[in-house]
């Protein structure tokens, strides 16, 4: 399949914008959507289905959305807020259209609903770092906290951002996240649902980190953002040191 | 009120517009902080706000659809939007308009991507001067795009009408009241699909075809503006 691409790389596109034409395919292609690429194909033409940045990678085009809620995916790391406690499970809000479920047996070894009260382990209002183990859209996502670093969050700060900005906060091959970690000295965990968990050496550093993250969130569609954030961090942290 | 002169001797309309001319249009997106997506649209004296929430969990639970997202739409006129106070309770007319706008939106939104969820659309008319459903549809479509909801295309709404025997674009309240016909349409200009079409009054076959063509041309102008508005939101951030 050969494409004639009609947009520039990193160009802002809107729903219904024509991105590319399929040139050589002789067979009749029926209308279909490719949700993970945020495109749809109709009459040998590829259109965007959302507002986002067109991204071109050798003979392929996709759209990285700039808006939108978090939609769960299997194996995603998420940070959730406990909003309900049942007899055998917790209900976790992961900022998705579905509430997630964390089973008691995930947290307590030899779990027995008669012996154990789930509130003793995790209560309403507490955050957990977890992984989605099962999700297929027909039922609510199921979480696990078995894994390295997963579990209840007991220290540090939680920063909420738009889920669509997570890719930018991590950056290409983790470049942005690396920059944030090394410059501020904070230990940062980025969850796919748009929640960031930061453990910083002091409050000044945390303030600067929050400001930097908010700046990335606002200017996610800008070119050369990593460089700007580097300058911003150096300026902010430098000034703090002089004081 | 007596019938005013709708088409003047020089061929222009009562407000000085040419028959195929739109009213001045203003648009903005992302105006409400609490909504996932929002938009403000002005067609001359008609001022409309739209807010979109979702996809989110459905309450009450039993309304959820197992295979696609539910779209709920409320078109509402503020009690201060008309010259006489309008009762804020939903009227027969508002329930109908909520339904036709919802069906227009369902034609472009990829609801099958979000089963068991809801997308809530609220349209609030702040000031009514004719063409509120079309301005509302334009605003709702912009707000959906602003919320990042996957959809085929944007929808531009515009009304055409027949006043004193002349087919005119984007009729206002006076023209609607004293004209012979009023035809609002919703047009997804990129994919060339008509998603809403109503007709109140009588048009001959030729007049209908002419009116539809005129409405499409008008909708295309609005469609272009909508795309610019969405683009501008992000350019504004960069220039700051």
C-alpha cells in the first residue's frame, strides 16, 4: 500500500482533515476506523478522527491526539483513587469511563472475606499504583498490584495532567522524563492515565517540577519543547540556589 | 407586530445583507474549565454555548448500551434568551430539537469505540435571534472536537429560507416569523453528508434544490471557520 501524504509532520489536524491518499491499491477498501492511530479510511482516503498532531513515519501516517479522556489498555500502569470498598474487592477510580476493580486476593495473601476487613489495608481516599491485567471493554478493567514498585502510595505528591499529554511528558525514548528526573532530583512515576507521582528531596524542587509539568501540558504541540523545558528548569533551579 | 419589509427595493434584506450572505459569525472553543470540551458560537444576534462531558460512566446504569456509547443531548433556551421570559422547563420544541441535534451528532461520532459509556452534550441558548438549532449544532460539534471525541467530521449548521419569494441564507428571527419557508440543515462538509434537514413551509422542487445548494455553500464557509477556530486554540498557546 503506497500513500501520498498530504500533511506535514507534527501539523495540527482536526476531525475530518484529509491526511493521505492511497495510491496503488486496486482492491476496493471499505470504510473502516483504526482507533489506535486515530484515523479512518474511506474511498481510498485517510482522514483524521480527532484533534491532534499528524505524525509521519515512513509510509505511514497517524494522529497523536491533543485531547481526550483516558481509555484503559491491558498492561498499562495507572494510578487510581480508592472510591469504594466491597466485601471482596475495592473500586478504583482510574479517570477512565469505567471504574476499575482491585480484588482482595491481590493485596492480602490467603485472603478470606470472613477474616479480613479490606478497609484495614486500603481505605477510601488512598492512591494505589497498579497495572491493568484484564480489560476487554465488555467488562470493567481489573487491576493488580503484584509487580515491582506497585502498591499503595504512602508518600510524595500526586500531579494530575491531561492523559493525552503523557506521551509528551515521557518524551521520545524517555528524554523528557530523564531531563525532569536529573534536573530536579525527584523520583517520578508517570502513569498512563494522566497522574504523576513525584517524590522530591524538598518542596522547592517539587514546585519547580509542577510548574515544568504544567508547562509541558500546555505546550504539548510545540516543537523543541525539551530544550525549552531544560532552559526553564535551569533558570528556576538556578535562581532558587542563589537565594 | 406588522410585517416589515423583508426584501428592500435595492434587493438587499431588512438588515442590509445580500440574499446569499451570512450574518457575522464568532466562534471560540475551550471556554469552560469544568467541561471536557466546550464552545461558544455567535450567528449575528444568536448566541449559543455548548459543553460536552465524556465519554464517562452512565448513570442511571440501565441506560448504558452494550455495544456503543450513548449520546445524550439537551438543547435549552435560557429564560432570558427571548424578549418575553421563556419558562425554563423543557418545552415540546426543545425536546424535539434535542432529539434532532442528537441524531445529527450520532451520524458523525464513532460511538462504537466507547461501549457502556455516555457522551453528554449540553447546548444553552443565551440569546435567540433565529437559527438557534443550527448555531447550537455548530457549537456542539466544536465542543465534541474540543473534547477529543473521535468523529468523522465537523458539522456546520445553517438555515436557509424563502422570504417574499426570494431564497435567502441564514435567516434571522424576523425573516423566520414573516417568511414563507425555513429550512435548517446540518452539513458535514468534509465528507459531504447532510446530517440534519428540516423544512417548515412550502418550497417548490426547484426552490428546494436552489435552497439546498445555497445552504451547502453557506455551511462550507462556516465549516472553514470552525476548523480555523480549533487550530487557533493551539496557536494561541504558542504565541504567548
